[in-house]
C-alpha cells in the first residue's frame, strides 16, 4: 500500500513546517506581500497548514472557507497566483520535499486556480 501524500510530506509536523515557510515566503514576495499587510499571520499559517493537511489526505482539521469563498472579490491576477506557486515550490525545496511530491502538490494547487484567479 502506498503512503498518502500527507504521510510522504511528513504528516502534520512536516506539512505545518512547509505551510509556515510558504506564508513567510508570501510576506517577503514583492508580487504579493501587500495582500498580507493587514493579516493575522498566525491565523494565516494555521489556516494554510490545516487546509494543506486535510487536502493531502490527513485528518479533517480545516475549519475555514472554501477557496472560492476565501478569494471572492480579491481580483487575484494570474501573476500573483504564479507567485504563490513559486513560494510553495521554494518552501517545499527548503523542507527537502521530493520531486514527485512537489509535482503532486503543484497539481493540487493549480487545480484550484479557477476558484482563486479573477473571481
């Protein structure tokens, strides 16, 4: 039996580390940092981690809105969306995530594009 993506990413601890690094990358990324200037960073990190945990086959711990409801009216551009993917790739590399897992995560993230970009 093949381990779930959740398990291959290091389960709750590993995914939380990755999500925290993604958020830290967003805060430093000039393409999107302004989007987060009034954000509760700890809440954002928790939301990102729990969403990621649940979305990769882990326990259902996410309590936030779905992607469309979260991003509705934000008018996020395709360039900003790609900046988010770049930040995620950087965070996964920093956390020694394997190529296969990086590709799977990017596939999942990209599959949400229609619920995020220009909605």
